[in-house]
């Protein structure tokens, strides 16, 4: 009986380790379309998995990948994990929800059921800090700075939590910026957009400012944020001054250095007058940048009230989020 095409594909990939669609088409002497049909069937049957993105997609045997444990998790706990857990693997693969949690537990050599209950307990510990989808960061700001110029500051989630590391938003933020991945950036923006509009209505915002980046990237998160949010508001012109040596805030560990950096390198280049401005930043570590910009906005009488919003923030005190 002739060997099936699917069996030939599996045998070839097993011997070689991985293969591309074009490589298989040449080996089998069939059209790329016919190969794709076979590969899609093998993917559906979980006999293969793929890595990469077009035009460089590689197919591998599923049995070569460490299988996630089959565990029984209570439906409510599974729902909690599915909604909150995300990890980007060292290979750049995205593992989310319970599958991602199992992957993380396996990497840490942790018992899955017991760790899932501990994860639930940890999330419950942080839950009271969030109200209507936002964390109020003013207590932290008031206990960090002698003079506070920003009127309110919020963030959507903590960047990381004890033991379990980066939150879902923390993971998205880190890898959206580092990889300059527009798909991740769009997902991030889609998550924060409702809260931005909610704050606009709540505080009667009549202008918005986007904290300018220091690190030069081809795809800038804040620029994408500005374009994709497309808010129906005037935009305050915030300028990051070019210096002989660019010093990103995230590289500074002392609070005084962060304050000096923000004070010396960010200019509010605007003369229009507003009542309430919304300042948007990606991550709030010390809060120095938002507080210093708020001071300049008020000193220049650009606005009377300044509200800050960051995608993620640190939990307490002066903590430096150095990764983003």
C-alpha cells in the first residue's frame, strides 16, 4: 500500500527536525497549495505545530514539544487564569490562560493545582487596589515626592506581582515595546482605549499629552498610541530634548536622578490654555516624569488640572521599572 503524503511529511520532519512548506513541496514534488492542505490537516490533528511567521514558518513534530500536563482545575479558577495569565516564552511563543500557566509551572518545577490556588490568592490580594478597572496611584505619588503637582494618577494594572512576575498587561507592554510588534501594540491599545474614554468623560478632559520616548525605535509605542487612540482632543506638544548622550529614565535608579532627567529633558512647547489635561505614559515607576511634566504644564498656565494615566505601574514606594 502506497505511503500517504501526510505520513511522508511526518517522517521527513521527524528525521530533519523541522521543515518549511516550500521545502516539503520540493521534496514531495507537489504544489505548495497541496502541501498547505496536508499541513493544515496535521496541525488540526495536533500532529504538528508551527513556529515563526510568513515567509519563514517552520513545522515541527508535536511529540518533540514538551506536553502540558492534563490537570483538573475548578471552572471558576480556570476562568480566572484564562483571563489573567499570559507568558511569552524564550522562543517567542505566546502561551496564555491555563495552557500558559501550566507551561510556566512546568518551567519552574511547581505543582500545578497547588500553584493555581496560590495564584488565585495572590490576585485576590491585589484586587482591592483596582476600582472600575483602574488603580489609583496617588497614595504612592504622595509618599514619594515632597511636592506633588499632578492631581490624579491612575494605571490599569501593576507591571508585576510577587512570585508570579509580570502581569498580562506587563507582558504585553514589555514585548510590544521591545519587539516593536504592531499586533501586540494594537492588542495593548484595544485594552486601554475604554479606560481612556472613561477618564475623558469622568474628568471632563479637554486636551491630551503623550509622554515622549527616550529610546529611539522604528516603531514607537507612544506614537502608535496617539494614532490608534485618535482622541477627539487637542494634543499638547511635549518635546524630548536631544542631549549629547540620551539617558533613558529606566536606566536611573535614584529618585533624584529621575526627577533631574525629567526636569531637564522634557519641554512643554505649548501656549494654548486648557482646563484639564490627560497625560498618558506607558509605565509608571517612580512617577517622576508625570509629576515634572504636570509642574511645567501648571507653571506655564497651560492647564489648571493634570490627570495621569499609565498602562502599568509599580506596586508601592519608589520602584524602578527598568525593562520598559
